[in-house]
C-alpha cells in the first residue's frame, strides 16, 4: 500500500471538510447590514404606542422622499409579498438564513425579479391588492442585494418600516442586531403623573390622577419642584421623548428605571413581544391619561391584565406602592404584625390582585426615574413623595340659617361628576361661600345613604360614591343640611355594571336602540352609562342630514378588549337606507363607523372598540373628482404616460380600491389607490399607440353615491 498517497488523500479530505465547515458556519456568523441607504436616523422606535397596538419595528427616515435602495440584511429568500392601499402598503418578508424574518414596509416598488411576479399576479386576479407566498429558495437573495425601493404606500409619510422577527414570527427590537447604532442626544423628560388606585387613596388630597410639570436643571437632569402628597395605593408614570439626531422626529424611551430612596423598584426595557400581546399596550401607556391630556405616559407599574415581557429584568416588584401610617412602622415588609396580632389596614383590592407591591412609611421619600435611549444616553428625573393623609383645614365663611343656606345653595349650585374605574367623585360648587355642613343623600339598590360632603374650599364640597353600590338603580342625588328638614335634588346617576365574562344587552331607547356587550368585552368590570341628547347639543357642526339623536356612551377612558355592538333605530319613514350610516365624532370631525342594516329590527349596527359620541347621518353628496392627469385634451410625448386622478369625499368616504374603477380605451386598469392622498395612479405596462385615448373614472362612496368622469388625451407621434 502507498502510504504517501493515503496520507495526501487524507490531508485533502481534511482541508475540504474544513472549507465546508467554514461555509456552513459563515452564514451564521454573518453580521446584519443596515437595511437602506436612505439614512441611519429613526422616525420612530420599537415598542412605541400605536392606536390599539405596539409598533413592531423601527421607522427609518427617508427625508420625505421615495426611491432609496432597500437591502437584504442577510442571506435568505423571499417568503411573502403583500400589496394593499392600507397598513404597510407594499411590504416584503424575507426568511433569513437564521430562520428569522425581515419585514420591509411602505415600499415604492420591489426588485425586478419580485415586481414581475407581483404584476403577473395582479393581472391574473384583476386587482391591485394581492398576497403571495413563496417556497424556500424560490427567490433567493444575498446580503446587500437590492430587494426593493423605499416609498410611502399604505399609511404614513415617506419612510421605511423595518422589522426583525424570530423563528416563531414574534417581533424583537431590530437595534439589538446593530451594535454600531449610536447617537449622542439624551432623552427629554416632559412630565410626571401619579395615579391613585381606589377612592380611599390620595394624590394631593384627591383620588384622581395628577400630572406634574418638570423643570430642567442642567445637562440631562430634571426635577419636580414641590413634594407630592400621596396616601393609599398608587403608581408613577412618566412622559417624554428621545431623538436620534437633531431632527424634529420624536421617538420613545428604550429603557426606564425607577428607584425610591435609592432602592430599585421597577424597570422597563423594550426588546421583544408577541403579536398576541400587542393590544395590551393600553396597560403599558396610561390609557386614561392619554384620553384626558392627549399624551402618552409610560406606566411604571404592572397591573394584572398586562402580560407584556418588558418589565423588571432583575428587579422585583410591580411598581405599585402602598402607604403605611407611623403606628405600623414596626411591621415587617411581609405585612405580618410583629406583636399586635392585628392585620394592617392596607389589605386592599390592589393587594389581593397583585403581589410584589412596595410599602412606603409615613414621611418623605426621594424618587429617581432614569430614562435611556438604545445608545445608553440618559435623562434623570428626581423628586420627593410626602406620605401622609391630607386633611382639610377649616374655612371661614358666611353663616346662614340651615334652611336659608340650603335653599340658596341648591338654586345656585354647579355639580360635576368625575367617573373613575369603580367610583364617582361628586364635586359641588356654590356661588356664595358658607361655613355650613352639607350632607349628600343618594339611593342604592337597597337603601338610602347619608354621607357628609367634605368642604374643600369656601364654596366647594365633594364626596365619593362606589359605583358597585348604585349599579342598576336610578340614583337621585340630593343635598341636606344639619337640621334634616330640607332636602333638594341636584342631579342623578344611572350606571350598568358589565361583567366581562358574560354577554349583556342594555336598551337605550324604547324605539329599539340598544347596545350588546360581547363576552370578554373588557379587561375588568365596566360601569357603563349613556346619555341621549338632541343633536343641537353636539359640540361641532353636522356635515350631513341628521335623522336621529346624539348618543353619548361612556366610559371613554377605560380600555375595552372585544367591545360591544351598537344598534341604532332607523325611523319608519326613512327609505334611502343605503345613504345612512352610524358616525362617531372625534377631533372635531365625524367619522364613518358602519352601515350594516338589520331589516327585521330596522336598526343600523356597528361594532365598537371605544365609546364616545354617535349618531346616524345621511350622506347624499357624491365624491368630487378634482384633478386629472393628463389634463383633458392634453398632448403628451410619453407612450407610457402616468394617469392620475385626485378626488375627495366629505362624509362617508371611499371604502377600498373596489369602489374605484378606471378604464383606458374600454379596458379596466389595475390602478394604485392612495387613501391618504385621495389619489389613484396608473402607468400602462405596454406603450400606447399615437393618437387619441379615452379614460373613464368612476368613484363610489360608502353610501352608494357615485361620481363619473370621462376625458381624452393624445399621444404625439414620434
């Protein structure tokens, strides 16, 4: 045997094996390249608030322009392509060689080898909106290969939406793959909120959330000037923004840490989540404060419906505080007494539902909130909590006889009701100041309750009522003096308790208008209430013909899970049903909600995910076609001219691309619909012959009103 030959063969075999090993492992040691040449600046970051969901990627700035190159960040293949006028618009999904998924949204167009297949599918199906899946390696891509071009399709201004998802299709923060991503600008803190839990808790003497302004000291330091009085159970929330460069775009914080008296209490870090959890954004950003002050506050506490994975890596607790009076200062942190054999008072509903709350003893406590961006730049907010129950000081006022005072107060009284999760705060204000005790009288389902009104000012009084005690009853509110001889009604309350575990129908009017709450409608019991008002009470003008009353449904500051179905009666004399729809008012406009008609009950029905103001309006005005390109009668040089039409509809709006039909020389065109710009565009795939060409556009709104326009243009002979 020739051992030299055997030795040589073995050496070559080992060398080839080494090459194969390097080839197999190189793909997994491959770094991720940046997905575009547009910029390395961000419009928004991972985990930001979007209505009803979390932002699942990053938005890369394209300077309000389109057409920048979009790259495959690693080797892989095309997995999915979708085209739609809405959402991400034109979106590309790549399956990477790691098993992860890269998503590119709002694209202008795809690379030719992808674009050709999509055009072919659109022609086959005869529509613009398509969805296509591809088998592994059917369309392979290499790292750095141009796979698309940035655009503005779908919702939003021009930018590139980029996501990375794991093998199970769950999104994670793309910046985790880009260690070189850096910026030097620290976040900015703009506000602090303190949120009490329950009617026996206080912030500055009231059971309501309070927002506090912050002051900028120097550098990255912020502070709250005055000590904040707290009592009972409460949590903190913070608001602000981050910039990745000196540009106007404001992003969210990446990490937030809370310390009290130097002890770590709570930590949030936005790295990953599951799409099954995305609607729980309403517990990460404070839903009530968003509705009250129109700002996004990051909650620094965890409540039971929240299962998002952002919180407390290495930090125990829920961020919920409970206060302890001085005489219980000797009790251990577990809450068990050290010798008195009694249970502390703070066995509350919050404690029963969550564990890991933090006790604060009477006195002063320093808090520190650190907000960081992904590059580690930090802003620090400091302040002081003053633990102790706030008592109301006596006030001096005009003394009147009890009967005289009650009469004058009742006829010059303003009443304000502030509804919270499970209680209502009643605030009374009289025109004349007085030093006189007042009692609030109200009925529950089983008894009449007399409670003292707390005087909080010369002419201000307040009290709280548990909503559970009055749910299902028509509750009349009255005031009475010390003598008990005179009682005057001042207002009423009617609430319905909705148990989220069961369906329930509540009639709103005798004409058949009602609301049906679905099973698991909300995350918690909801105390529903409504008002039926004439439309002249609406706070804004009515753009269409109104045929019914205004419905005000509440609460608007508690998030719903599945929601409810609203059914509004249509009067018998109405026969143009297709022109009717339910509308909701928001931001000084009326928004189409739905027009599904039940002929047996003569009601229009619409699913609700939020409460507010609703009514039925009639839309009789067709869309208006504003501008046509090429202009009617225009001569053009291009044999593949861009055909464009701009239009508007003032009320019901255009449902989708199926409501728009464009034909050229009698042939249907697959036009691109931009719902934000109210525009359609079409460019012929093949050259047009010289001479006259006729285009026809028909647009139909959601109320079956149609507008049609035909025009001709001419192509010059070259």
